[in-house]
C-alpha cells in the first residue's frame, strides 16, 4: 500500500502539515515497522515528522502499532518496572543500572531495554555486563528481584531499524520518543520516562494521559531515566493517565556535591557495587526516585521490604 499519501499530509512544512488521526498513525507506523515501505519513504516520514512534530494522538497511534508487534515479556504476576536506556553517558556516569539494581534489591522485577543511539557514549549494557548481567538474547520471564537488559532488536527488530535511521540522516525521529513511552510487558508494568527539554515533558505527559499509562516522569541524567545525582528533579506519577506531582524540584545551591565515579564503564560498575554493599551512600535524588517508584508499585502489589530512609 505504501505511506506516500500520509507523507503528503505530514510533509507540508511546520505550518501547512496536517496531523494524522490515531488510526492513520497506527497504519503508517505499522507499515514502517514491518519493513513494507521503501527506504525513501522511511526517510521522508522521519524528516517530515521531525519538522512537524508529533501530536499526542499520532504518538498514541505509533504506540498502538508498536505494542501490537512487540515480543512482550510474559505476565509474571507482578508489576514490572520498565527503564528505557537509550542515551548513555557523556559528561556524567550512566547510573540507570544503579537505579535498576536498587529497585531489584528491594524486591522489584526490573526490565532495562535499549540500544546505542550515540557512538561515543558509555551505555548501560556495558556497565551491566561488568555487574554480571549480560544482554538477553530472547525475551525473559522476570521474577521478583530480577534485573534484565533486553536490547531493542530482541523486542522488535523493526523498531531497532528505525532508531538506526538517525545514523544515516543525523536527526532523531518518532522512534526515539516512542521507546521512552512504550510498554514491553504483557502483564502489569510501571514505566519510568525521562526528558531533556521541557517541550518533551509536555508531549510525553499528554501521550501518557491519552493512553492511560502507569508511569513516573522526570528530567533525567543526559536523557537517561535516572535522577541526576547532583540535584533532585521534579517527579510526577501517572496512574491511569492522571498525573500527580510526588517530588518537587530542588531549588537553591547545593551544599555539597556527591562523590561520583568517572564516566567509563569499569569505574561506574565499581561505584555501583560500593553503593549496593553500603560502603558508598546512595545519592539522595536517586534514593528518592527509588522510594517514589516503590510507593507507586505498592498500589498494585505488596513488596516484601519497607521504604529506605533518605
């Protein structure tokens, strides 16, 4: 069938482009994920959406197409915490693995999913490998206290192909926002999403409100979904799409900077081990993030441990 008729609608420039309905967006994105369109059409779609921007209805449609095709994790009877990790570390260590392991230490089942979208950054799977958590080659079943890293291509090869378009055209496309919003679980899930720019906070919140998500949203560390260890960000919890602020942003100067490791994978892994065994303090913003996630999970199911003191 092709998607040229959709590109004609969304490709008229910032002011002339027409938004797609949720159903149209589902059909378009499904064809892209299935590899049913030409590379030229994929490039046209990516550039048109980059100029126009996605509406919440369009992003909901993209999610519908993605969820219909994902190799989802089996229902484990728990609420699995989902941590997307696609940005990696540039100036600060990538502490998404620390967040995952702190949650697992408290009894949560945790899925980290991602792929490298930047060539010069240290990424979560490099750190997790040094912590004896290899990348999964198939979709796992998670138990309480488990952490798994599942590459995007294991969940949906077509989505990985779309993410890789950035390496060719040099620009992000809707897939880079979608992976921070999607639910890869067949059972209950609690999504942890992050943004780097305020406009993405607005669009992510609007999409989750439309799709009725259970999630936590915060400004993460260089695009990762873990709180910046140096200053507590604002955090909002979504339940059935309804948002509530659970943590105010920290204002004012820092009294003391936390001790953080070098950006490389080995130093980051050693630091995480030290935090997990108690010889290094948990950075307060990350400790607070853990508590807010656990409190949200407790509304779905009881956990076996009580809240951390922070």
